[in-house]
């Protein structure tokens, strides 16, 4: 697992003109995506619009970045932007697939969640989820109050401050988490239904995180403009301490304009702007507070939850074991809570996590495998078919497979081996594959 974007970053450093041009083109894409009027004016009067907005490009240079019908030769700058996007996608995919956790039980569980999400969310949505192993809230609630908050954040109540006692517990909590996650814990982050920059001591907590995991956690904030100098200092600190990227959530077009005024394109080269304003293309996800509104407009329920692992609230000293799923009546905020507990100290936390991670990597003979709740098992010739609301899959193999499909749900694995008419080793192998694919409850 690489911590940086290796093929792009050296080029940034050795050829400043590459970085400057890429940063401008990235800014152009942000403006195009977020600003409906700009998109219209660009269509009508490309060169004056580009000049007024201060972009040093001819239309043909950037047209391949937004016009799907463009058929000319792709410009150098467009190729550079596309290369950056590809690099990020490859990095994210690699992270999702190659992340390994120290605890074998937790690691196998996480991989089953990754497979389950592909079924339940569809491959396109699921591919965007990296499934880091932990997230930490450092406040109770969030001051931003977005109408579309995908995790239904409550109003800001208070913060967990960096007092000597809290910093001591914080270091110990991270050490405990690292025992179960290993180096992959570095991809955890310090927010959930909170905004990291609400907490006045966020930077100090990041410092301890860096001491334990060797890099700063990735940061996403909707408060980049609350104290611009703080944000600017933070971005430098974060880059120096190895965070691969940070993100600003942009809630209005006015905010986007101000962000573009306050920060140079180069300052934001490694900062993704997530444009959530109403003029933006493909703005919000149907989950949490946005679920009912967007579903009524025809959107598929999805999720913004992205960890499969431990969700901490440090002010409450609470922890949950969670994983993403499509938002809905049962899981409105787009994640399943499998376990929850509070802890008084690091020792107690270690015991809790140890019991949660004591999950079987392989099915045991006394286990009673059941299909996941969202799956229906239907008999078909030579086997069975599993169907969920989003997709289905057939498992074929003759009378033994037909019998297996009919039986799963009540017998133990041992009983299945005795009743399915084939060599027991084949039944064990088939059921293990089904288990690893995240198809069992
Ligand atoms: S989306 Fe983020 S910034 Fe907005 S209310 Fe929710 S947690 Fe706060």
C-alpha cells in the first residue's frame, strides 16, 4: 500500500510548470462542475468566458475534460488532468483491495463487508468506498447543519479538548486500535457526524495520530473558510506529515468563489473540492437527512458511510462496529451497527475490541449458515439463485447444489455435509466461498 500518489507527486516537485498548469486545470473542472451559469456561458462564448474567469486556456485545451462528444486530439493539459484522476482512482482501488488488518478475524470480516457492499450498493457506488478500519468523532454534533447530511449529524453540543488527560487517553486508544488494524489504521480519519475543524484542538489530535501511525489522517471539512489562516496552516502541516489528500465540502457557489479567491490553485492541488451546491452536477447522496427528498426525486438509496470497522465518539468514550449499506428505513444513515459499547480506559477498550474481532475466518462445523436478510434463495435447475433488490447470481452444480440451496438456513455446517449428496469436502469448500463472498448473515 503506497501512502502517496507516487507517479504524480515526483512530477509536481521536479517540474513546477506541470504542477501550476495541472492546478489551474483542476480549478477549471471545479468551476465547470459547480457553476451552471459558467457552463452555459462557456457554451455560448468560450474565449471571453475563459478570460473573465482567469483561466489561461483555449477552449479546445479543456474541452475534452467536460464535453463527452469531443472527438479531436486530446491536449496535453487534458491528458495531465485525466492522468491525475486515473492515478487517484488506481490508488483508491489498490487501497480498498490490498488493505490488510493485523487481526485475522477483523480482516476477514472487513473483506466480507467489501463484497456485501458490492452486492447491495452496486459496483459503481461500492468502488468509491475504501473501507478504512476506524473513524473518530472529536465533538458531539456538527456546527454546519447541512440539510443533506448523509449521516444525520446532530447540532453541535461540545468538543473533546486536548487536555493532558484526554491526550493521554487518545494516544492509548490509538495504540489499541493499531494492535488490531496494524499500519492500515493510518487510513482512519477523525470525523464522522462531526466537522474536524469545529474542534479547536484538531491539529493536536492529528499530531498524536501521526506519532502512532506515521501519517496525518485524511481530512474533509466544510469549514475551510471559517478561519482561512488556520486552514492554510493545516493544509501545510497535513502535507508535510504525509496525508495523501484532503477535502473541502463546498455548500454554496459563493463559497466556491471565495475558496478560489483565498487559496491559490497550487495550494489546493492535493485538496479535492466536493461541490455540494445546488448548481453543481451530481451533488448529494440519497442517505441520512437527504434520503426521503432524493428518493422522492427518483434517486437510488446509497450511503456516504465508508468505514468497515470501529466508529468512536471520544467525548462519550463510546465505540461501535459498523459497515456501510444502502440507506433505508432500517438503516437511515447508510450503515449497519453490529456492536456497540462504552469504555472507561484503554485496557477496557482492548478487551472490547478483542471480543469483537474474535470472528471466525473459516466456517466451523457447529455454525448454522443463513443467507443475508436481503437475499432470497430460489431453486433453479442444477442449483439455486440468490437474488437481492439490485442483482442476482446463480450457483450451479447438479443435484448437490440444488439440495444445498434448499437446506441452507437451519442445519449446521456438519449437518449440511451429511445431507448434501456429495463429498463433504466439496460442501465445506462451497460454503466457505459463499461465506467469504459476504452472502451469509
Ligand atoms: S455533511 Fe458534514 S459538515 Fe454537513 S452537517 Fe453533516 S457532518 Fe456536518
